[in-house]
C-alpha cells in the first residue's frame, strides 16, 4: 500500500486532528516538499513532533500552555471525521 493510499484510508476510518505549524514571526520556511510556505497542516501529534524535531510530549505541553514549541507556533485546527 502506498503512503498516499494509507493516508486516505486512515483519514476515512479514524478520527484525526489537524495541526497548523508555522513560525511565530509568520516568515516563510522550507517545507518537507522543498517549497517555501508560511505554514503546514499536519494530521497527527507524532508527525508534528517529527517535523519540529522534538518529543511528542513537548508538543502536547506547548499546546496545553499555548506557548511556542521550540521556535514553532502550533495551532489545533479541528477534528476530522
């Protein structure tokens, strides 16, 4: 199963949360797709932690406190059914 197919199946059968990751200054940065963007939307906390390069627990604490996480701004967007 390809990664794209796996993500589609996962999105259809599980409840997921979406997180928007950006720099607090709003400056553009390089995404994993090698494009300059001002924010990226990531589906799971482990993926957010991997993107930032820290522990998932650190991300959870930042979300709870409303503070930046190692120089990144993380917003919980919504739940996806």
